[in-house]
């Protein structure tokens, strides 16, 4: 790749320029560089900023800041976990910083949380510099596997109630996580009635990428929805989620659009009202992402061909 | 002031740094500078960007881009206009670019749309370089007054059904638009049952400014709500609205949280579902902005003291 995050710091400011958001860049003032290094997979940079706290950057792209990370971690985790009636076994693909894992562990029904991260360096750096995110690694329910998530899923059919794919962008090590075979593997790895939630890029920037991704998901899941959350330090300030449900035998798949009425959770970002509102897209995005199969459960099977 | 927008362009990129968002900056690549000048009130800059089209900058702060402006204009205009049962006379304070006016004129019930802008240069520059925003200036229902909006309202009691304050930030010429006397003047200028909607800054950056602003509004309006929209080129990607309703005699004030069921509008950003979702705040923001008087109409009067 050749990107060095530290080289993107000029005159005390880090600037995030990327091919996925041409013509725009988020810049953050750098108080102190805490870490800069390269793993087998990517470049890692950790610095502090006066407003956003500690910032983790992979291959030049901001992944988390300690000030606004909850808006992402809570939503990608709790949308499927509160929508699922009884999540026991949960798989996190990617998410080496530990933030999603921390949220997963807040659900008392969860007995096992497996994190499959390809890059051990992300886990190590997070434990060292982002302890508020890495908070769950010592929990006895957690198992960390350093491996390729797609390959792991192939070996674990019908094993999980919820799968969360917390990936970086589809350039670099996460590219495979945005391809149709990955979604098919996810469907096989889920138990009947299971839910998957995947990082789904930004509706302001990537509708051209989001549409085929949803089409691929609709080929293997009976219901597919698109939700979003607002994260100031992500490009254009928002990031979306592809939420897929697998049918439970003759029962229609769960709709993840709304948690059951008994859910009362009020976290830092998430609430049941925020859950429902996250699926309400601005019209330009709703028109672009809605298609055949959108929230029209095909009872009795977990496969539905697009026409 | 001394800010010169053109000086903020370095190596072909414009960077927006400001005291209201320390430690962060949105940068936009500059394809061409179309205009740079100074009026009696502020510095004006217009340039083009490959992703966001034409960009208007006042005193170094991005005001609109032709790609994402609809997310702001539609929401600040249609939240009060669709919530009001019959808006006939509408006042826009600020909004010299014409974008809000364009949206106001989409409502067939509107017979008169008065725009009071302090800086004639903004209107002129918009007519010349932002024709898609300035589209409404030739409409026979429109009257443009170059004057101070607060002073104008003092001379026009009980004259308007809807008032929209489309201001820049509370540093510079718009400072007065964020002070308690302005909200009291707005309440007097509205007819019974009228609605006001004001630019309300960003919940990620300005809760310390938003809370006293809401307290001031609750002193003069029986119902006050806070909504938000997502605009990629605004600091932290979001901007809020303070929506205030004046009581109609013995009838409780209108709640602007939801349009009447007969509203079917589906614009580029706005829909009735988006309208309702805009008032659903992330928990950290909901807790901060909710207080006494929030959506608890005090029937029969348009004044309610905070405890």
C-alpha cells in the first residue's frame, strides 16, 4: 500500500484524504503522536486531538476517536442485538479495537462472543492506547481468533445468532468483506432466525457501492434493511449499516427495523426510538437503496432471488 | 474581523478552521475561485469543488454547497411549514442565498414570503453564482428587504404564520440572532398558532450554547423542540433546528414534531417519516436539551416561565 499515516501530519494537523471521498478531507489537530507503525496488513497511527481524544488511524483512514466512537459501536452492535429475541452466540468480524465487543457484552443473554480479526496489531494497539474500547477483552465470554473472517465462517455453519462485521473500507484488507461470497458465507454461518449487521459505508458518497451490496444481500437473505448513524469524524459525518435477517424455518425472518416493545435501553447514543429512526433514510437515499426484497419477508426459506 | 476566505486556500484546498470547532477542519479541494470580495458585513468567497459543486463561504465558514444544501434548506423550511395547518405569510430572516425561500415557495398556501437579509452582497452573489438556490427571487409573492431582521420584527407584530431564521454562526453579523431578545421579538411577530424555526448549531459541538438558547425560547414559547439534519459540509456533519410554537388563544400550541397525516410530500431529503425522525435525538443530546417546558404545551397563553 505504501501509505504512512504519520506522513499525513503536516504543520501539526492530520488530513484524511482518500479515493473513496475525492475532493474532501477531514483534518484533525495533532496534540501528540502516541504510536506509529506497520503490521503485516496495514499502517497504524494513534494520536491525540484536543476535541476528539485519542484517534486510531489505519492506512491513513480515521477508524475511531474516543469522543464519538460510541455513535458507531452502539448502533452496529445494538441494532441486531436488541432486534434478536435471544442472542446467545455472537460473532464479530474485524472490530479489533474492541469497541463492538464491549457493546456486545452488555447483553446478559450473550454467553459467547467470538472476535475474528485478521490483524493482531490492531488488538494490541487498542489494548495499549484505547483501553476504553478494549474494555471487554478480559471478559470470560470472549474468544479472540486472529484469522480471516470469511474463512472462519466457512468452518462454522449454523453457529451464531448474530454476526457483526465491523470492517474498514473496501480498499485494503477489508475488500473481501464487501463481496457477494462473504454475504453468502455469513448467511450459512448464522442460525435460523439470526441477524447480521455490516458496516455499510456512506449514503452521501457511496450509493454506487451500496446498491450492488444490497442486491447481493437480497440474494441470500429474505429481509435486508439499511440504517445509518452520525459520526462526526467519518467522511461526510455518517456511516450506514446493512442489516440482514435469516428466516427461521416457516416463520418469517425478524425485522430488525424496530426492537421489541420491552426494550428500554437508553445508552449514550442508542435508544429504541433512535433504533427506529436509524432506518428512516433521507428521500434521495431511500429511493436509491430500496428495491425488490426490501423488508418483504419471504416466509419459509432463507433464499430469495431478485427478479 | 479580518478573515479573508481566499487566504484559507492553500495548495488548492480550502480549510475551514473556526473557534466554534477547535481541533477539527473540513477541507475542500478548490477547482476554481469564482468570486472573492468583502461587503460591509463580511468576507465572501465562492469556489467550485469536484464533489460538492459550487461552495459559498462567509467569513471563512462554509454556508452552502450545491450538492448537499437541500438537506438543510428542506428541513429548516418544511419542518415548520408542513407542521403549520395553513401558512400564508412567511418571514425568512437571513437566508440571503435564497435556498430557504425556494423551499417556502413550494407551499401553495403561501401568499407572501418576505426575506429580511442584512447583507445585500449575499443576495447578489447568490443570484450570480448560485442560480439553483436563488431560483425564487423572481416569484411575485417574494419581497426582499435589506435590513436588520430583529429591528424589522419589532415593527411587525402578529404579522406572520411562520418565521424561519436562517443565520450563520453566532460569531459575526448573526450574533444577535442567538440572544434572548431576538426570540422574544420573534414570538411577538408571529400570529397566534404560528411556528418559528431557527438554525440551532450542532449537538456534537455546541450543547453549551444550545441549552441556554432553548431555555430562552422556553421563556417565551409554550412548546420548544430540537430537531436535526445531516449536512456533510457543516462542522461535524450535522446541524440542528430550534422549533418554537406560539399558542393559539385557548388552543394548545401546535406540536411541530409531526406533520398532519395528509402530508404526502417526498422531496430530496424531506418526507413525513424524515420529519418525525428529525426530532429523535441520540441519547446524549436528548438528555442535554430536554428540560422543563419541552413539548408540554401550556394552553391559553404564549408565555411560560421556567421554574
